[in-house]
């Protein structure tokens, strides 16, 4: 973790901004390749930009472990990289102990788990399992209007390789992702480690409010069709709908864009990305329906129009019970806790027995520079992962 501590620091918010195929991402990929090579692992990049480092020849029956190296804008140091660094450290410890795996062990770094550049969360794993249409994904644009296809070619990659990779998925017999906890459950329990029981369902929707651009000084207040005002009302409705839905419901607008974004200009368009999460798939859908019904009314009352596009939907994930129980046993009877955060392990879970190990986070803060984990807990996590790999690969 110290080796990558200077890569991709965010000069504005603090923390890290590491996004698919940007300079920071490329530097992290180079670090991954050299760290894995130093352990004698064979590194390859798949058609979806995921990196795989094989201990032993690439073969079926593999035990995969790892996470992602990208971050949200201004994110913490641990969300993602801790799982990759711990996987490499676990392999190093197993090698030092003289362990010889019967099944191949492969360390993976999935691309763009946060979906911060192209909007699609768990980009690399989602494409690999065939859960997203590559043609649609390649046409996605980042904030600067660069399409994924252009970014892909710019990095010297072939867009034709993007898409489902069933033979690679079929090679895996288990996937274990270690991750910093994104809550304070373990801090409250005074325990360093847990396994994950489930991931609550979540989705992303892009809301576009179109109005009438005009002059800030010459246009009377009455009769304006200001999409920023309409969006402001929608944002309050998003919050109020989630609060009304009960304590398990979450709704967030954390990303907005105004066109043309001028001080003395009534905007012509305001966009927002809506993130909704709840205990059950139907609860997410019901909360969305309530939110959009209110949004439609509010936007229409301002004389504007609303367009809604579903960007992604991730149904509830229940992790493989047999694998999870086995890991909890190796770890000495740790708790199994659900999480409100998305993970590549959740995307793989319907296809490959998957499980997660959480490392205590003293404040529970995540997706922000204040995210943390104690060194001794990270060391306990890597050692526990080594024990788990020894058990699974024997
Ligand atoms: C990823 O961390 C997410 O839950 O959005
Ligand atoms: Mn995250
Ligand atoms: Mn993560
Ligand atoms: Mn003027």
C-alpha cells in the first residue's frame, strides 16, 4: 500500500482519483505487473481490461482473489487496492512458507469497479460475465466526451475483445475478495475481520431535466423554465422519498451537471445521477417509482421536461454459504455481515462461488479521503487470506 500511496492523489478533494485508463490507473497497472512478476506470477490482461496474475500455469479449477485498483473521485486509499495488495501479500506469505498449491491461485485486479469514468459500476467483471452489452458500453462517454471505444484504442487495446468471456469464468472455482469495511460494524464489535453475507440491491439512473435557457438579468422570475430550479426540487424529493421508505432505504444524488454552467445564464439543461439502494429488489423498484412520479410532477410544474435512463441495476446478492462458512471457519468464527456497497464479488457470485472478507474501518467512512484501516488489521486480513487460499488451493 505504501508503494502506491503517491499514485493518483486528488489535488482538490484530497484522497485519490484513479479512473479507468487514466495516468494513475496505468501507473497502478504497471505496479501490479511488476509486483506480481517479482513473485514469479504470470501476468496477463484480459479482453475487458482486467489483470490476472497466475501462480502456476493458467488452468481450470483456479482459486481467484483480488479486487480493484480504481477509486471514486477523491476516494480513500483502501477501497479496492487493499484487496489487491492483500492478495499479493498472501501469495508472498504462502510462497515463503513453502506451500505448493494443488489448484492454481490467480490474483485479479478488475477494471473500473466504481464506474467513475464511464458510469458503469463493476465494468470489468460485469462485461466478463456477459451482464452488459459491449456495443452499448463502448459507446459510453466520460465527462470530457471521450467514448470508451476511443479510450480503449488510445491505450492500444482492441475494442473487439470487450465482452463476455465465458471460458475464463468457467476456469474459476472460487473468488474471494478482501475489502475494507464501509461501515462501523466491526469497530462496534471490537473485531478486526468479518465475512460478507449479502450485498443489498442497487441501481443507477441518469435524470435529464430540459428547460429554456435565457438571460439571468432580462428574464422575469415568473414564466421561467429553469431546469436547475426543477432539479433542486427533485433532489429534495429523492431524499424525502428515501426517508419515507424507512431506515433500510438509501437514495443519493452525488453527481450533477448543468449546461452551459454560466453565472449569468438560465441553464437549458440540468442532469443528475441517482443512486438508489434498499433491502430487496422490489423495494428499490418501488422507491424509484415513487421518486420518479414526484420528480415528473415537480419538473412539469416548472415547465421543464424529464428524461430518465437506467444506467445499471444490480439485484440482491447472497454469497455462497458453503464457501462463506468455510472461510469463517478458517478465520476462527468471525461474524457474517451484509453490506450496502457494490463489489466485483457480487457480480461474480451468480457464476462462481464467491465470498468476501471485510477488514475493520475505525470510522466507517468510505468513498471519501477519511477512509481508514489500522495497519495491524490489514496485516491480520492478509494473513487470514493466506490461510483461506491455503485451505482452498490444497
Ligand atoms: C461501490 O463501491 C458502490 O457501492 O457504489
Ligand atoms: Mn467503492
Ligand atoms: Mn471497492
Ligand atoms: Mn450580456
